[in-house]
C-alpha cells in the first residue's frame, strides 16, 4: 500500500514544485510563447495556408474598411477621421479546449488595460471583452465562447437579435419580418461596448413555420487563430 | 536495462515532445474547421504507455504544467489534463489490450472526461464538436504513438496485471 502511494505523493510534490518554478519563469515563457506563435505561422504561410498571404491581407483590409464605414455610419459623433486610443497586443495562447474562446494576450495593467474593455480584431471589428487583467497580460473572452450571449443589431433596419457565441457564432431571437437577409451586417448593440462595431454578416436565415423568431449563422471576416488584437481604451 | 531516469535520453525526448505539444496547442494553429485537438492531453496519455518509471512520467506532467502557467494563472483544463494523466498512469496495468489500442482507448476516455470535469454543459450543448475533437485527438494520438515508438523507443514498457 505504501509503495502504491509513493507515486501519488511524489507527483503531488513535483506538481507543487512545478507551480513554484512556473511562478518565476512566467514572463520569460510568455515572451517566448508570443514569438513562437508568430514563428509557427511562417511555414504555414509559405505553404499557402498562412494568414499573411497577399490575398488574405487584402480581404482583411476590405473587412476592416467595411467595419469602419459601418461604425462611422452608426456613430454620429465620429464624422470624419476616427482617432480612438487603442492598444495592440499579441496573442500568447488560446484556451486548450473547444468550449471556451479565451485568449491570453501580452498586454495588461501596465499598458492601461482594464477589465471590461472592448477587444477588436482591427479597431472596428468586434472580437470580445477583457475578462481578467494581470500586470503584463490579460485574458480576453471572445465571441467563440459558447457561454456568451450579447444583444446585436442587423442591417440598415437595425433589427434586434441575440448573438450566441461558439465555434460558429449564431443569431437567435430575430423577429420574423422577412427583412433580415443574407449578407446584412451584424453589429454590436450592447451598452457595454461601443455601438456599431461590426461582427460579421448574416448567413443562412432559418425559421420554423409558425414560429415568431428566426435564427441565422454569422459569417465572420476573420478566423479564430488571430496573432494580434486591438483593445479600445 | 534501467528505465528512463530523469537524465536519460528517453526522458529528454519525452520532455521535448511535451514542450512541442504545449507550443502547438497554445498557438491554436492545429485547428481544423474551428476544432482544435488537445495535443498536450493526447501526448501525455500516449507517453503513459512508454514510461514505466513513475518519476520520469511525473516529471513530464510537471513540465507540461509549468509550460501552461500564465501570469493570470492556470487554465483549469491544464490541471485536469495533469490529473487525468496521473490517474491513467496509475491504472494502466488494468488496460486490456495492445499498447496501440490502449493509447486509443485512453485518448477517447481522456477527452470525454476532460469535458465532463471542465465543462459538462458544453458536452450536452455541443456533443458534435466533442465528437469531432475525439476523432481528431485519436488521429493525433496515432501519429504521436508512431512518433514515440521511433523517438522514445520500441521496448514494451507496458505490462498487464495478468
């Protein structure tokens, strides 16, 4: 019996020792992690899968411009050049399971980051919210989190809906009027975030006959594996 | 032959694989169709059947744990992965078959147990994603198994209780 318990006790001891070592080596590892993450994308880019290819960059630029135009149209105060303070941060790591869309970024309280700040892909495309803040890093909850729901608006008619997070975020509780169409812009309408930040566009509106509400998927202008994010201060 | 001590080549190879798995997993680049495999879990559960000495294996778990720590703290799944791996090490003599099939069985069970402990609601709401991840993890497990046989060695460390 004693012999059987030895591995358990020793594993626990090593675990505690690991915690101690981890505590001191965190800044170095996080710096290396950000660098490694960027480096790992390089071979994929060479093979044509990379997100830094010319076409991909043009698509991103196009999506950013679309989001900026939408934001300017929805926010009357921002007529003209938009100059909002923001911090860009590298993505260190992602949450290990598929259930939660959490990102660890390399900006924290020392860069002015606070809990609840809005996180975007490019300054105008909504991604999520700062959930926890450390001195030099923070945890961001993204629209890929299955536990997250936020009110949104759709299209020029500003139709209300609820966005449910997940691997493929979707729209629910769209009042069936027939006015929500594929390709309509989906943008933020929650009081916690700036109004009019683009999330994506409506894809495949689905409605049960006899039901008052419709549902739809959201086509996102980016994928879940981001290298960099922008936090609105 | 004295099996892998912490200073052996086999252990070094295992540690290197754990570090690589940690980097690939946290980078999220292995996602297919938005589903990411749990590479670290798969690797630790595969290596269970390549290490007989508990000290070496516990050290591998410790390395994986160190690497997953961020300034904010530990993500609960990493703690769960460490605990599941340690448990599988303890019960491995009771696994039924050939090492290859044991790896597959451990990976399937480990993936599902991770969700049962960390996010049971997700398992109920989106079982399809979990199913895809199980399949993906098994495929990664087969690759890791073949890799481990080449890098870590072919000696059968595993013995059944019978």
